[in-house]
C-alpha cells in the first residue's frame, strides 16, 4: 500500500522537529477554497513560540521542495496546536489522559452530539470520557467528529 501525502511529509519533517527539540504534533494537507495548505503542527514542553515556528519552517522548506512529495501548489504553515488542541493520533490521547475534553459525535446519541468530560481511556480507537454525572461514555473514533482539549473547563 502506498503511503499518503501526510505520512510521507510526517516521515520527512519529523527528524527536523526532533533536531530542533520539538514534538511533531500533527501534519495536515487540506484544501480550503481554491488553495491547498500543508500544516505542520509542532509543540514542546514549555510551549511553542514564533521563533520555533520560523525555525521549523526554515528547516523543512527546502527539503520539502527537494522531495517534491506534493504535485500541486500549496501554502506551508507551521504553528502550535493551540490550547484547544485536537486529539487525533494515538499519542495525543496518552498526552491528554486525565484532562477535560470536548467530544463531538458525528451522529447524535440520546439527542446530543457534544459531550464534556475527563478523558479516562483510549484503547484501540475507543475513547472513554467521564461525564459530569459520573457516567463513563465510550465512543469509537469512527463515530467521533472530533475530540479536543476543553480550554474552558481546564
């Protein structure tokens, strides 16, 4: 099976993030309107600053051009995941265990799509949160629109 664009870019830029003392949080390749965006999302223990983004951008710009992994024109953006970071990869859930999160389902469950609670488990794509009423709720990633940190309730 051939690797997709995101996986290829991840493999290319991860060593640069490591070398700069950064965590490669995510890679996204998305079309918005008529434009394509390659978003490299970085983090580090004490938070990401503008210099980290600039340094990462400079480090990966030429290697990305040289590797020619993307067959169309795109805009490169390097940023932090932000305080309400989305949790998409397995290691994101390990990072956020015990934190307050917002979980939005693709389809409503009992008339609701959005739930707030504490992330208490993640196993093979099943996300478990403890709701306010002390009830645990588990949903499969394929049923989830997104899970992100809940900045309001942290």
